[in-house]
C-alpha cells in the first residue's frame, strides 16, 4: 500500500486549487502543464481525464516524482498524466528544470500552473521566473497561466517581471494566493 498524497503546507490552498480546476474544467480536451507535482497532480489528472485531455508535471525531486507516479498508476491515470523527472540545473540566471526534460512538455499548452520549483528557501525567491519566458512559445492563444504562492515577495517580483516582459495581464486573487493571467 502506498502512502496517501495529502494537502500539506507546500500545497496550494483549496480555493486556489478550485480556481485552477475551474480553468481546466472550462476547456474541452485541455493540455495542462504543472511545474511541481503532488496532491494537485492526482486531482488534476482526474479532471483532465474526464475532459479528454493530458497533464504533464515537471518534478525536480526523484523520490517525490516516483511517489506521485505510483498514485497516478494506482488510480488508473498514468495514461492521462505524466510526471517528468526534471532536475534543477544552472541556467542563465536561476536554476530551473533541466532542458532535456522540456522535450516532454507539449507544444500546445492550455493551462500552465506554476507551483514549482521550490521558492521558499533564502535566495530561491525568483526560481519560478523562467517558467513563463521558457514556456511562452508553447502556450495556445487562449492559454491561462496560474502562479501560486502569491503571498511571498519572490512570487510578487516574478509576477511583476512577467507582466512587464511577457505580454500577460494578471488578476491577483489574494484569498486564493494565486494570480491568473491571460495574454493582453
């Protein structure tokens, strides 16, 4: 028996996760990419499966990736959702997911959920910044981008940079601890 995946202090708050589910549920056959994996991966995989879509989660931690894969397989969702091991590697600026892992990311992303890599340790506050610049060419015209943990200063700086540099307009939802963005 595998240990349950549960909400933790590192998980999205329920209201934020509900907002992501609403975005996914509003699309037919959505392609969802999630930076970071966990309880949300399993629940999003269920929703994506019902909608006839696909979920790819990038995960830097090998043991955690294996645990999430086990849960997906046990739930019969391994055909719908994939957890890609993407170790963090140095890049121009901040460490981010390994370039070789990005080959598994679909070319047409409808929903991008940025909840990784970890950004709570000192010096890692901007670690999520590369997500939008790197994946921007893969976003569909109607794509939505969700940034979690917006109550932290690093994510607020990331959001400001994305707004300035990437052509997205974000709605800040403090109670949900997220920002939801669309192309301008």
